[in-house]
C-alpha cells in the first residue's frame, strides 16, 4: 500500500491517479476528505498533527511526503510513523541552490532506510494565479516579463514520483526536475492565449507592485525570495535538468502543453 500526502494538490491528484491505474492500493491523505475512487482510500490527516496520520501509515510500503508551505514542525515524528516504508520527499530546487534550508531532506535521509528526493523548480500551475485576470480582461500582469525559467508541469513531477514509489532502484537518488526549456512570463501569456484561441495581453509589473500582490497570500520573506528567483535567477535555476527524461524515458512537457490541458480554467 502506498500513501500519498497532499493528495488534493497539483502533484498529489495526478500521482494518486497514476498509482491507482498501475493497480496499486493507495491511501490519499489530505487536510480535507475527498471522494474515494477504485483502489483509493481517502484519509484526513495533517503533518502538523502526526497522530492523525497513524491510521493512514499503517502497513505502508512507500510514502510520498509533501510538506505544506505553512508547516513549522519537525518531520521526525511523521517519519517514525512511516517505519521501514520507502519515502519519496517532494523538496525544492532551492535546497540545491542554497536558497532554502535542507532540514527536511536531512531528516528523511537520516530516518528513512530508503529515500528518494525530488527537487522541482517552478510549477507551470503557478499560472493559475492569472486565471481571473485572463477570464475577465484577457490580460496577465507579472514582473520580469522577459526573464526565463524552465517551469515544470506538475504532471511530470507526479510521474517521476510514481516511478520512485513503484521502483526501489530509485532509492538513494536526488532528482532535479525542470521543464524542457526556459520560458518567460510573456511567453507563458502567449501560450495561454494560443490555447484559448484569443490573444492575452501581457502587462509588466514593477517588483514593488508584484510584492504588494504577493503579500496578500504569502509572508514577506517568501515573497522576497520568490521575487529574487524570478528577477535574478542563478545559472543553476535557469539550467534544464536531464532528470525527468532520465527517469521517464521521455522529455518533460512544455508549458504550452500544460496551458492547452488547462485552458478551461482561463475561459
């Protein structure tokens, strides 16, 4: 039995579907109960309250661990519940580049007998933040319109996670996950417009304007760190990693593919 935490998210949902379609018994853990589907048991649980996870973790052979952004606890109590199960941790590219602390990765490597760490860069699904302005005004406002980053389709993260959960040969590996090519916010706007069949205008924001918007849903230090990456990425943050293709045997999906699949959110 495989446990997926964060099962209602942009990575968790496709991961649950992939595992269930492979014939695995899956326990989908989230803060809110979701409808069960064939082969999937839904459990309510919160990493901040490890005891809520105990029923879900019993008998697990592998665990996908997604640490929410507001988590302020220690992972060790959660990992203790996982016992000897293989653990696949969704970390972040920022750990490898030194922008984020490595405390969760260190906890997993120190506690789990078999671990795999995934370090994705920016998610293509972050474009959902523009959905309302595209629906109502056919515009996208963002800073650093011509700075490119290799944003990644969450479905590809899920596919790599599924491979790591199903195949023990991925134990002991850290995978850097990116999209197939750097893409700018201006190019993302054009791709969304192409998916809609209508032009979407791009409006440049200053850093200060973007920060004011971000402060509505993230702490100041996170907003500043995010803007640093978006505006002045390092060479490592702009590099296209070969790891998605190495694991899946195919290239990662381009942003335009993601935009086409989710065009309905912008109509």
